[in-house]
């Protein structure tokens, strides 16, 4: 039999782990004001995601890795689909599933809208095409 004190200790550890997970996976790049993403200037990658979505969490890791490589040429924004503040943005880019990655060129034109967990090399290739002004065909 597990003692009452041991059950309380286990419960406390589980609560601490849950709080730590929330803090770790909190959207750092989610705009508080969607106008920053609605008025995109320059080449931009928008990642529509949610904190409880495993594929979204993995996509965030991949996008964060690329953000350090392209910090001088590309803007990266993460948009939390669960935030009421982002509903206009979700509608504008017709987001129906997550994760969704939207590539926007320097003129503010959506050039690609991809759903799902994308390979790192695929994302890098699309960014390179966008920066070089090339076509972003599948």
C-alpha cells in the first residue's frame, strides 16, 4: 500500500511537471495583436499551431532552428489558433488544420500554404526559393 504522504508527493510532482510543460511550450512568438501578422512586410513564415498539438510542437522546433539561420532575411511568426485574438488571421489564411505553415513573399503575397509536419529540408528549400524570388511550386 502506498502511504498518504507518498501519494501527495507524487501528485505534487505531477502538478509541477504539468506547469513546467505549459511554461516550456508556451507560444513565445504569438502576436498579442494580430495586426503585426496581418500587415506582414518582407519575406515571412507564419506557423499556425496549438500548444497541445504534438506535430505543432515539433514544427515549432524546426521553425525555431531555421529562425536562427535566417534571422537577417526572414520574419517568423507563430500564431496560436486557440487564441480568440487570432481568429481574423486564421480566416484570412484559410487555416483548417494544424500545423499550417504559410510562406509570404516580400510583397505580402501568400505564395504557399502547407498543412502538416514538414521536413526541415523542405522548409529550408521553400525559404531559399522565397528569398531568391523563385517559384515555390510543389
